[in-house]
C-alpha cells in the first residue's frame, strides 16, 4: 500500500513539474550542477606560447582558473611535442582535464585553404598559416590516420576527437568529409571516444545546391558523429545557435565560446563583443552540452585575453 501511495505521489509531482517546466533537459543545466560546470579553453588561442613554453603556459592557465582544455595541432605536431600520455599527465598535475583534441580532416592544399577566405584579412591570416605549415612536422590527419588518432586519444585519456577543419567547397569534398567522419566515428567508438566536427562559416554556404552543414549531419550517424558548434562562426554565417539546437537536439555536446567585435566582426575577448551568450547558455539542454571552450583566433595578448574572457564568461554563466 505504501509503495502504491509513494508511486502516486511521485507521479503527481512529476506531472506538475512537467507542466511548469516542459523542457526538463534545460533544467539540467540550470541546476546546482550548473555552477560547478568549469570553463574550458581551446589552446589554439595561445598561438606560439604552446610551442615555446607549453608547461609554463599551462601553469598560467591553471592559475587563471581554467579546468578543461582542448588541444590543437601545432608546429610541434598534434600534441605540442609530447606523447599523449605525457601531455595528459602534465595537465592533470596542474588540476586540469584534457577533454578534447583537434585533428585535421585531410591535408589542405593552398588553393583549398584560400577558398575559405571571406575577406582580405582572412586571406592574410591563411597565408601566414600556410607559411607556418611549411615548418611543421607531418601531423596525423583523419583521412589517412583515423585509427592511429583514435588510439593516441585513448592513450591520452581524452573523451573527444574533433575534426578541426576539412574542405567542403565542392560536393566531392563534402562526400569525402562524410566518409572521413563515418570512419573516424567508428574508430573512436571502438576506443570509447566520441568523434565530433568543428564548423567554420563555410559549412553554411550553398555548394551545388546543398548546404554542407545539413548534408554532413544528414549523411552521418548521429551517435558516431557529433558537432562542436563554434558559436561565433555560426552567428557570423547568419545562423541562430539556439535554432540549430532545436533542429538537431543533443547533437552539440561541445561548443567554442567565441565572441565577435561589433565593428570588425572579428574574434574578440568573450563578453566584449555582440554575441548573446546568456540566451545560448539558457538553451544548453537542447544542445546536449558537455563541455565548452573559450577560443579567440588571432589573440594579440593571449594570456591577458584569455584572462579577460574567463572573468567575463564566469559572470555570464553564473
């Protein structure tokens, strides 16, 4: 009798809660747990600092308060010259977690990279990057090395492998991307890792009657291939991140929290631009958010900039 009474009480309470709060997924983010959700950083923001002084730079990030990190390919390869297990140990010893690693999809040609440019500033940035690439050791990529990438990610104990970029300027390139992602997703799953793809603005351009973003999500397994939504690039492309969450619920476990200057529309410190992060975080439940990483492309004073972004975002999500 008591069991039946308890069941009825619990059922009634749940029904009333559902009427008042119809989207319980959103409540998960705005619970006491929300305040514990740590702020992360994409290490690409730091530029050459992760090449010249990786350990000292990581110490500075820990002192600022960062707890979650996402790595990027550098002039010293995929893991800043360390073995994955070694890098993971350095990060853990500083009280942080290495959650995700960015890996290139395929080797870009100079022509493919330049097609991504939207203006003269983009072209100059891509040219500088192309020059740096000439001095970089050959890095792993997902088309040629997806199994090795998954194995190294497992060695480092990270939960996500993310394709940082891949050409999507023709339908042939888009179909190649789909094949690469499905293969990488399978390899990662075998190692207990989630694969995801990070967008720029080009995924929202029309290509031979198709939008790469839609084509990729429609032609990949939603459980094997998630998205890391770059909030700034999606916004710059005229997309509303919240609407994307509604269209593809649970497909965005990772975000890049990047802001854009009101005048130049270029990346700036989080909280100093025009993106409404409060509204986006209010809808985190629809996204399926697990981790988010501050990123600022072309940061002029990286440590100062990531300090400003950290302090501003802390106020926004508090």
